[in-house]
C-alpha cells in the first residue's frame, strides 16, 4: 500500500535537511581569522614594513600576504585574540586597524562595524541570518581582502616610520574592558560619523549577511604631513 506524504510533511522534511546556520561563536571565530588576515594585508599594502618582510601564504584558497617576522605575527595574533575576548563578552561596536604617525597621530583607520557580530550585553545570541552558510561567509571575506588590496591604490602615500595599533569602540551602555586595553583619547577613536570635516571616508565593502560595513578614513593630519591636501 502506497501513501502520499502531505505537503506539510514535505516542508518539514526539507527544513530538517537544511544545514543549520553557524552559531555566534563560529561566526566570531571565522571573523577573527579574517581580521588577522586583513591586518597583514593592510600592513603590506600600506608599506608599514618593507615588502621583503612579507611572504605569500594561502587563505580562503587564494594567495595572501603575511608578515614573516615572528614578533609582528605574535603581536597581531595577541591583538586579534584580545578582540575575540571582547566580542564574546559583548558590547563591541567597532574594530579598527589604526595607522599612526611616528608621533602617534592617527592617519588612517580601517574600520569594521561588528555590532551585529558581537554577543549582546547579557551574552545572548545575536540574530543571525538563517540562510548564512560558512562557505558564503568565506567568499565574502575573500571579497573584503581583494577590496583592501585595491583600495590602497586610491589612498595617498603615508609618511615614513608609521606604526599601527588595533582599537575597539564599545557600546556606551556597556562596561569598558578592564584588562589588556588602554582607554584612548577622543582624537584617536573619532568615528567617521562625527567630525566629518577632519576625515575623508572611503567605503571598502559590506558583508550583508552580518550587517557589517567596512570603510577606511584618512585624517586631515595625514594631508598635513604628506602635503596631499
């Protein structure tokens, strides 16, 4: 005897077979790997260190540049790990890779809006698109790396002897991290949405599934130091 499944049964079966979206922790881990790769890409493209200090590696099945100096790698990894701690604890709105002059003036900021990646204040899961798949996320990360490589050609040259740091901006209603982070002054952490007269903003990429916007800001101080105004 043959029976025909009801439409509701077929829909339930199809839904059961659909892969589950990644968890918040899985998305955070994937983003941290991407952030580490992005930092090395920025260091190479913006000539923070000599080109010969970088080697070609593979990430997301494509060639990427990675610094071969152990102390630089350790510093980048430690900074990324510290960002990961705060993303998991909640309250992070923005992660920035900041290029500093030799006098520690912020010249460029590569900004990642991560407010929809971090956990909420009480540690609960943030809403994640049900259609998000890790392979799709990796493909968007590839696009970001490609855009970081390309945008460097549209940015004015930096002065010599620049350094870099990684900064986070917290939700005003969230307690600031107490360990390993130093509260910065307003000049270094000015957002692009405020004091726009002092920065030149250029969009880099958006990751729609994570509602993440990525852009770069050039400060007026850079224009003064390089005469590129």
